[in-house]
C-alpha cells in the first residue's frame, strides 16, 4: 500500500511541477488575473469574514467543531491573499486552527497555496483550475507524524454572499473520496 501510495503521490507531484504548454501558460496567466482580480475582491469584500456550520458536528465529542470562521485579507502585494481560520470547539470555544496564503509563483506560473494548522499539519499545493464560478485546489498534506495525504478542494461561488466548498481525499486506489462539504456565508 505504501508503494502504491508513493507512486500516486509521485505522479501527482510530477504533474504539478512539469513544464507547461503554451496554452497551459496562457490559461495560468488568465487564472492569475481571475483569482487576484475577481476572487480576491469577492473573498475580501465587507471585511472578508466567512462562516460555516460544521456538518460533522458531534455535541458529545469534546473537541468537535460547531462552526468555522475564515477571514481573508490582501497580502503585502496584489498577488498575495492571506487567510486565518478559527473554529468553535466544544468545551474550548473559539481557537485559531489554521493560517495560510495564496501567492502567484512567477517561475512555476501557478497560484500556490501554503497553510499551517494546529497539530502540525502542513499543506502545500496549487490552484489547478480557476474560473469566474470558482476554483479547484490540489494539495499535499503532511501530518506531524509524517503521514502524507493528497486532497482536492473545490470552491463554487453560489451568489455574492455564499460559496460551497467540497473537500476530497485521494485514496489508495486513486479515487477521490468526499471528506467534507461546507456552505460558507459572508458575515455581514
């Protein structure tokens, strides 16, 4: 299983760093303009705070999250978008559990993603598709214990104050398994 998982991980990572065709380069530049234009404005408008209830909430589990809040803000230049996520946990209250950023990488000609989470999770990836309707993020997650996982997040803009996020994990058979679905509402 580890060998097969390593092979899948290697193939995915090679696809992330391989050279791009002229059309792919044009598409990535267009993605850059859409993401750091329309999407950045969409995510940061009205203070940039979004909330979602956790569909996996378990009232009897000590650290189960009732809801989440993410705040997006512009970074130090126009091609840098930061975020901080907080979660409301049973018996604890609100904690900051993740922060990260999206950034245009001029050499790779991609929008890259990096995040750190409580418990030592490190997430690295890139946006693989960006359109006016949303985006697809492909990322590798490394746990503090050294376990590697491949995730895909899709974000779909529903309306000016609502977006839908679906998170999938790549299993040992090379299939995407839905791990979570969140409906984010802009906090007014």
